[in-house]
C-alpha cells in the first residue's frame, strides 16, 4: 500500500525535506527495511459524564439570621492556593487563522474552492502538476536535493514544503505559518472529527509530539470538548467543556468548564464560565485522586462568584456523593485565593441535609464573633426563622451573651449573660444571668447563677413593660439563695427605681413555696428606701419575737452594721419558788421556749444531768439550799440538754462582745454566767461529797436578749421582778470577765 503526501503552495519561498511523520511523532527510520507508515491520527479523550454541577445562589439572611463552628480546610481557605499560570495561547483564545464555518482556514489572498466532488487538496495538486509539466523553470521549483526512501512497499518522493499553506498526510490536514505547523484538521472520511493546535516552531515531522490543544468535533461541526497537553510530556494538563453549538474560532468565549489536571493525571480544580464571556461564575476544588469522568461525585468545594468576580458563597461536599456538608457565605469584595480570611458565615449540615449549626466570622480573620444552633429539620434558605440559640463572642474568643429564639419566628425567648473568660465548651456552667421574655419581648423573670455551676444565687421578678437592656429599674422582687438552693432573703423595689420598699429574711431551708411561713425578719422601709425597724418573726406562725431599730439613713444591704438597738422577746419564766437555785436550767428553758418549744422548768430541772463536777452536771440541788453545796453547774454541764432541743446550740467560753451582738442579731438568746445583781465577785470553798470545790458565791445565770446604742445590754432574769432588765456593758463585762466569759448560745 502506498501512502501519499499532498503539498499545496499558497506562496513561494521555503524548501523543506520530505514529510514522513507518524501519529506517535516518530521520524524517518535509518534502517533500509523499516517501513514508514503515516496513519490516521487518533487521540483518546475520556468523556465526562453528562452530569452538570449546579451551584444555586442562596439568599443571604440578615446578620441575625445567619448562621453556632466548625473546622475549616486549607483548600477552602485558599491560603495554599497557587493559581496555575496560563500559556500565552490557550484553549480560551482564538487560533491565529480563524476558520470559516466549514472548518477551513480563511485566507485573504485566495478564496477556497467551491467544488464539492473533489477535495481542495486534490484540485490544487493537479494544478501544480500541470504547471510543472508546461514549464520546469516556473516560479514554484522543486529542490534538486531529494531524499529517497526505499522500503519493500513504500516510496515517497521529495517535495518542496511551503512557508504558508496546507499539507495533507492521509486524513490529517496540516496548516503552516512561516514554515511551521500552526494547527491541523483530522478527518474520518469526509467528516471533520478533530482540530489540533501545536506549540510554536513545530515541524511536520515533530507535530504529533508537540500538540498543545485537541478539540473534539461533533457531527454538526461543533466543539464537544477539548484537552490541553504538556509540551514535553504530552500529558493532559487541562480539560475543557463547551456550551452547546460552540464553533471552533469562537470557542474561547463559550467555554463551560475548565478542569486543571495534576502531574498524576487527576483533577485538582476547575472553573465554570459564563456563556459569551470569559467571566468565571464558579470554581471547584476536588478530593485527591479524582479522575476526569468520575469527578462529579468528588467535588470538595464549590465557590460561586458574582459579576465582579468576587466570591459570594461556597459549599463543601462529601467525598463520593454530592451531599453538602457545609455552606459558606463571604464578606463583600472577597477575592478567590484570599477567601479563607473573609468567610462571613459557615453552615453545617446533618446526614439528611438539614442545617444544624453555623458560625459568623470577623472580616479579614478567622475569628468567630457568633455561633448559631438550629431547631431539628431546618432547611437552608429558611434557616433564619429556625435558629434556636445565638452565641456572641468577644475579641478573645470568649462567650459573652446568648439568646434563645422561638421556632418559626425570630422572637427572643431568653437572654443569657456569661461570666468573663467563659469558653464555648464550658458555657453551660458559666451562665451568670438568665432573662425570660414574654410574647411582647418584655423581661418577666431572671436568675443569677454561681460560677462553674448551675446553682441559683438570685431570682428576679419584674414590673410589666421591662425592656431588656433597661430592665434594672423595673425589678419588682429579688430573691437570694444559699449554697443549698434555699431562699435566704427577698426584697421589693419601687417601680422605675432601685429603691427597696420591703425586705424579708428567711429561716433555713426556705423554698419559694414555703417562704410565707418562714419569714425570720420583716423590715419597715419608708418611701425613700430607708430602714427604720425590723421585726423578728416566729417560724411557722409569723408571731413577732423581737424588734430592731436602725440608725437614720440606713438602707437595706448594709443594715446589720447600723443597728441602733435590738431586743428579743424572750418570755420570762420565774424560777421561784420551786427552783430557788435553778437559775441556769430556767434560763435555758425560757431560751428554748423562745425558739418555739413549750417546755416546763420542773421537768427540765429533773432532766438535766447531776454530778460532783459542774462541767458534767449540777452540783447540789436546784430545788433547795443544802449546807456545803455550791449549787453550781457550768455551761458544759447543760450543753447536752440544750442540744436535745436545739442541735445548733453551743458553749462558748471567752465569748467576745462582737460575737454576742452577732448572735443576738441572728435571734439567738445568749445565756451568761454572772453574779446575782452584778455584786462584786466572792469566791469560797465548797464541799461536793469528798471533793472540795472553789466557786463564786451567789453566782447567777441570765439570758441576754438585746442591746442599745447607749452601751447597755438588755436581759431576762428568771429571779428578778422585771420582765426585761438593763445593765451597762461596762458593769456587765467587769463581772463577766472575772467568771471567764462563760456562755451557752441557744441556736
């Protein structure tokens, strides 16, 4: 079989050696027996699936609708992004000679043949041969130097190669410029199936080793797709897909997708262009080792660009599927490649495609300024009305405030304030304040919590119309709680002010439900918020058990440091005539009855311990005087009897005046060991059985019940005639000090 080379001259000038290339790019063999075959050029091009990537524009909610943080990827951030450089001439540009509609190169010097029965190359070749036969010295001359290649089956004659023109080798039509191959048409029969462009200075012998672009042509002469090859390796570096009915010559403005291929032949990234322009509308990044043709399910990120070329939104997809894992919205004027630091919102999705969380970032950084949690089954695009929680962050990344919203609306149900330095992960135990709002958006109740726990410290109730942010003057009631969650005190405030008009303090273990019967102190406060009087109330009955007077100008909160006088209403029990020496046990009995018991002095006298040691029990008999007996008992001897009824009771020797005042202010009677009528102390030896006991004469026990601002103590004396007696602190302490300041406090 004889392979034919057809040479067409369009202008005179250059003479080249005989053309004998193959599709593999091999040159002429040097062995005589080697057969040189120029075959039809075939280029394998892997088709991509017809699946189209659709990047929908998502409507952006306002800042409050956006959105709770998730991890970012280097590719999405674009920090490691290195835009691939384009060659001076690529598949987006038009060729040097724009082909006409029928695929041939237009030439201003000569019109193409209109004959249809023969190929243009055959017609031109016949004309050249006729002219050569008429005149061997014509302008077009064949070089005298010829290379003759002989094989068993093939012999190709040497021809002159024109500087510009067309050379046909089998089904490939090469088009030359300045003696080098510019581009080529590949036919299958009479049908154009491929157009190839070449790197500069490619000779015909080297042409198939220097292909730059290959364009696949469909039955209607439109470009289906294209590939760009590396000049050295001839590996694919880019793939191109075109809009329908794109013709070669106008293809640069009709590219639909451009795919960048790495050295291993995998897709690294891609871009989508607008029809009729070269404007990029989307960019794509792929998972590693993504093969062309299988890339639709291996997109990692899709970036949407606006008319100005700025990134406006993006999405992250799951490998092997098209399921969206996250969506991104960007600050205005964000450039691709610098988009990592300009993300405005990140939305995370669950397996079912619903939004679960989101975060908002500061422009120019990756710092989170807000996080968002959503109600179940929240659809992206309608997420603004399905936010459950919004968390705000300071510049150090700590949570400062949060809101809870109603499902289906943007109405705020609750506000949260956090302790300073609260991390997002530990926010649950570091809420400082919680504010509840009604349907009109007004604050109705709030709570204060202890740091590092959920324990309530205080509860607040508001007047109607309390606006969040200005709620302070609208507080009506304040309730404070102890470490165990029991109420300790409460107060009522005047509307639109911070003035306290009523205040209460409670007995231990008071709850919000039983507080009415557990009031310990009720304070009388005037319209200016100044305290005048406080009343001690009996637990369970609200009977008044004592009274406190305050210095003028006293406000609730610092009141216990400004007590002017106080008196506990300890009801007097007379020791005589039954217990002439029973002052200690009778004082204890009246103190316990003050605490709510109903005890009898005789039974108490019989129940107290007896001993030869006054620290262990009563020495002698409280019922009668007996020669040689001291009739004495110290606080330690009565402690067990006191604790039987009031477990908190305590013996305190060397008690200070400050502690006495504190105990009295808390409503605790203080039984003290002194001398009858505060006479000078006289000591003597007593016999207690076989033991001798050195003890004061005429010792006496009374119950301290209060004090005044004139330096006096008030007391209840079981032996005196007065219901309440008074003694100066100076006189009291003179005797009290000599006897060791012994006291039994009934708590």
